[in-house]
């Protein structure tokens, strides 16, 4: 500090550097936030989770009710089903289209009564085991 006729004069050296560092930090935080939001949005568009709502067997027909938890339609091209442990005469039939938030039925016919049946349903982002017991 310098005294000039009784007035204190403060040196402004170093203030510009501090302001520059604060601005660089603000820009860095802004860019990282934008990147996080963009990646989250892209990830949400391409993940279409499926979940089991219910499963039952009646008269040799196994039905699995599934729900589309994503935000894009699921169809027969994006869903596939393969047996793990079953004695049904037909393969697993997936619905033609399930809108976001809606439910659809996956079925198999000619299943043996008194036996448990397990299928693997594979969607675009996850696969789930489908289980039903025919009593």
C-alpha cells in the first residue's frame, strides 16, 4: 500500500488473475454440466428397459405380461425370446408393438401342466427371465 497525502491507495495487482481463474472455473463447470446432460439424454434414448408385470399359465398356455419402461416403442424386431427350461410345443410369441409405459403379452402354447417354464426375453437394453408355473 502506498500513502498519497493521507489517502491509502490499494494496488490492483493480482485481481485480474483471480477473476481469470474464476471465469475458467465457471466455464469448466458449465461445459461439464452440458456434457453430463447430453450424455444422459443420449443414454435415455437408447435404453429401453423391459420388466415383468405378471405371469400365469392357463390350459397349457403360458402368458407373461411385460411393460415397456423406456420412451421408445418396442416391437417384434427389438424383442426376442428363447427357452431356458420349458416343454411347450410353440416358441415364444412377442407382441407386435408396445408403446412406452404400456404393457404387452408374451405367450407360448402347448405347455406341459404341472411343470415350471422359464424363458429369457431379450430387449434392446436388458434381458429378463420369464417364469411361470402351469398347475
